[in-house]
C-alpha cells in the first residue's frame, strides 16, 4: 500500500488522522483558502462530496496560508466559514504549508506527481487538487483553475469509484 497512508495528519480540530482513514476510497486532496478568488470552488467541491460520497469518495481540504495570506483564520474561524458560507461537510485538516522548507510531508509526496502537462513540483496557488485512488496511489493532479466539477476532474473521479 501507499506510503501516503503512513504520513501523520491532524484534523482541523487537532485530532490525529491519516489518509489510511480513507483506505479503499478515492480522495481528492485540495489546498484551500477562505479569502481567495478561487474560494467559490468550495461549492463545487461540496457538490462532488455529496454526489460521490456513497460510492467511496471524499474531498479532503487542507487549509493553507502561503498564497497571499488568504487563509489567516484560526481553526475555529476556518471551520465556521466553511460550514456557514459553503455548507462544507467534507473533512478539513489542520492548516499546513504546501511549499518551501516547512512543506508538510503529505505535500512533499504529492508535489512529486506531474499534472496533465507533465509538470511536477511546487503547488501553484490555492485549490490545487490531487486525486488519490482507492489503493493509495496518486492518479491525477489538477491545477488551481481547474474547476472541481470539470469533465477532467469528474471523469478521473468516476474512473476510481466503486460500483
């Protein structure tokens, strides 16, 4: 199984977690921010969550403040914003850095994966998306401006779903 399952994570409320909690599911990992021009993507992410959750899928949001300071809030503020503004029901992890010397180990692994154009490396901006298959392998990378409900993303998700 994937080394991604072994990376320790923390939920937004500080509880221990890992991708192994989602073993056997397709997982869309997205670095999110509350004050970004792309923040309305939360709507599409939540619709994906509702549409595919019963087929073995979840979105996993990773708040990040590295791009223009667009996620300045506390864990409680982030949770309140996401639930009241966008009705987010998918899990959120603790705020993390996705680039640079303090990059979270999850993103050390994810950023090695190339996008459709063959480019790996640093996260470009908020709302970059990685699709992890039920076996724990990263199967696709989508850049920030790719809408969550685009044919490209939904087709990749559907190819990983159970039944």
